[in-house]
């Protein structure tokens, strides 16, 4: 409550807002199929089928990166995805590590699962160029 009643809240909000923008731009630069671009610190990476999402979260965990898998029946079967939560405590280096790891591992997993980015875009009704919902 003390933070919310002080000017510190504005610094923390600006800090988080900058990290959100950084995360969004980096994900876009890496061509990751981010489903939501709402400007919140909660991000949803489309994985499509459950096997892709499960394997990706496992590989991230093996590298010390923790995420939240959204899988059937919480979401439609082919709308599996991974949620990432960002706080003011994360650094740009943390964001880089996470997104670079996803960009490295996801194509490998999709090849192993015979799945494509196009299938993810179709499942989420997204445009491949922008990654935004159509």
C-alpha cells in the first residue's frame, strides 16, 4: 500500500511498461507467434498442438526457465500455448534469454512433431506477418 501511495508507483509502472514494450518488440523480431499484444505483462505464445507446448515448456524448464502451459481442456485442443509473466524484477537479459531460447527450441520441436508456424497461425486465426489476431 505504501508504494501505491507514493511516487514510486509511477517509476515502477514506467519500468514495467518499458519491459513490456521490449519483450513485444524482441518477440516480433524473432518471429515468435505471440497471440496477445495487449500491453500487459502476461504474454501468450501460440504452440498449436499440445505436444509442441508440452515439449517446449519441458525444454525451457531444463534450462532453468519456468513458464505456464495452457493446454486442453483449459483451451481448445489446437490452441495450446505458453504463458509468460513479466515483472519489474526481470531484466532485459532475462527477457533475451527466455525469448532467444524459445526461438532456438521451438523450430526444433515443431520439426520433431511435424508441425508448422502456419498451422499455429491458422489455429489462432492470426496473420503470419504481424502475429496479431485477424
